[in-house]
C-alpha cells in the first residue's frame, strides 16, 4: 500500500497573539494513495490549519509531514512552491476564481503559472473542463455561472496540473444539498479515474456517503476511530 500522507506528532502553535494558540497538538495521520477522505470537526478544531500544513502553505511548529514519500521540512521556499505547483491541487469554499477571466482562462492560468508549454495548455484546460461537465461554459465568467458551476471550474483548475493530492476546504459549504451531492460524486469519480488522493475538510453530513474514510479532528488531534 502506497502512503500518500504520513504525518507524525504534528504541532502548530500561533504565538502572535497575547496568549499562544495551539491549533494542532500531536497529530498522527496516514492516508493511502487513491483514497477520498473526509476530515470533520467543529470550527476551530484545526482542520484548515492541518490542510495548510499538508499543502506547504503553513509551517508546523513541530513534527514531520511526508507526502508520497517527500519530506516537506527538507524543502526550501522555492522547492516548496515548485512542489505545490506540480503535486498539489487546492479547492476552497469561496471558489477563488478570478472574476474577470472566463472558466477556460481560470484553468489555463494555473497551467501557465506552472510553466506548462503553450501548445499543451489549451488541450489540458479543455480536457479538465470537459471532465467536470463544463465544456459548453468555457467562455463564461464566474458571475454568469451558478455556485455549483463555479465549484466545478475550481475543481478543473485544481486537477489541471495533474496533481497527486487534492486538498479541499469546505468545498461544498456554499452549495445546496443537491449540488453538494453532484460535487461529492464528482470528487469520488475523479479520485477513482485519476488515482488521486483527496482530503476534504467539511461539516457536511452528506460527505459520509461518498468518502472511503471519515477522520474526526477534535481540539487539534485526530480522534480515535470507533471500534
């Protein structure tokens, strides 16, 4: 079994406030490659902090993170940026699309930033939009699309670089239940068809029906699984 994520004794303490805030306290975590996993917990439990550490957006105070065997603490800022561009896709609750760009341009821009050759960008961007069912909406801007369609664009953008890991933070939080089901089914299909590992932080009870495993984060720690 290939490990996609291996975390040991992960701690994250924020010291900028008057009193230190302990966001993560000794997280240990293993996720196998190709799994669609939900990370659940109350607001303030540390879900976003954990995702940010796994994606190299935040530096842990202590502990180690390995993603597909790559130890993140051994990478300098430049190497970490390059690794994120090549290996990780991010999806956010607020979609994070650039409003002046079309669906196609939002996806193509990520490929441009990653240094994909011009001749390849067009085909890959359109392939990803087709995968999420938005080929006919390629020239539409975000304000011309529904919330579900915008989230599909965000998913297309996240998979455009052909990452091995997708980190999604409350990706269904702004969606109605029917649209949320469509997005969760899309995540499930992408994980299967592309052998992607997806970690989705969510409050949504619907996710339990679609994921391979549900992890619970409580007070900065992964809660023991019920027998």
